[in-house]
C-alpha cells in the first residue's frame, strides 16, 4: 500500500455537477477498485480575481488515498472519470503526489499559499510539478485547472487549510437540534476530533448541540468539528468561524 494525495480543480460550470462531488466520486472509485481507503475530500479556497476564471468560489478539491494502485493506474481511472463527468466548458486539472517520494514539501506548500493571494500561471505550475515529480495534467478547455490542482496539494499538506466537503450528517435536520457526546460524534462521523474555535480539544464525554449546517475543517492534520460556547453549551460553529478555512 502506498499513500497518495490527489487534487482536482475547475471541472464544473453553472448548473453542473460540482468539483467536490466529482472528487468524492473519484475517491470512492479508486478506493473500491483497489481495496484501499480514501479520506474525506477537503475544499481549499484560492484567490478570487478578475484575471482568474472560476465558476463560483475558485476552490480546489483534494483527498488522500492509501492504495496498492500505481500512479499510472490512479491517473488512468481518475482521468476517465474526469472526462466523463466534467462540464463541457470546464478547464479540468489533475495533480497526483506520491507522499512516500522525495519532494520539496516547503516549495509545494509555498505554491499553495501564493495561490490564495496571487495570480499564478500554468507555466509556473508545470515547472514546479516537474521539479517535484508530481504528475500534473490537464483534461479540457484551457487546462487552467492545473494551477489549482497543484496548489490544492500544497494547501492540504499544510495541515490547517480547507473545509471538509459537504455537511456532516448525524441524523439531524437543519431546523431541529440534536445533542450528542463527543465520543458519539467521532464514532458516527469518522472525524478525528471536536475542538473549540479557540483550539481547545473537547473531552469524549463533553456534549455538543448540533443544529443547522454541520461542517468540519482540516486543522492540525486532523478532520475536526469546530464548536463555539453559547450560554454554557457547546454547539457547532457557524459560517463566520468557518470562513477562515
């Protein structure tokens, strides 16, 4: 089994299947084919600028994969799904990193940070990918998605950037509150920890009131449910607290 990091960007258009959904499908496909295991998909916010084409939020989607598949096999299956599911007007990019290989993690993370505040180029992305032995490929349109795909790898490597794609479901409805212990939350979701917005780790027997959209983040190289204290009660953090991720 080898450990891989895989990121895609710019696969969608208005009214089509989102990049996050396609990333989840690829993660599940690769895990099922190989008997491996894929992580949650994380969404990484990139620079929003008039010179950067994007559908709605300009975010890349990344996941880790533990699998016996070779890089060529991962690429083959992922590309086939990208081509089949990406929107006709999209500019998809795919990046695949062997986490066990020798590469300059600092350079990759720096590229990710820059992509949050600068307009970067395809040439810069391809040059860095070649230096780091990362497979970086484009699959339609202008191929601009390779920039975000490479940046997403770097941001995921940082360990404290990105939200987990979608909502965390625990049987609750958005307009109905549900109270659970931290231990129950972790067991039912597969998350790693429950933490306050001040970075305080909650104990297994602490209780949390869940209501509305329950979302997790990637923090300290863990998948974390963020919570706030409200009238002596822990509850899932709101939109404002999650915006930093």
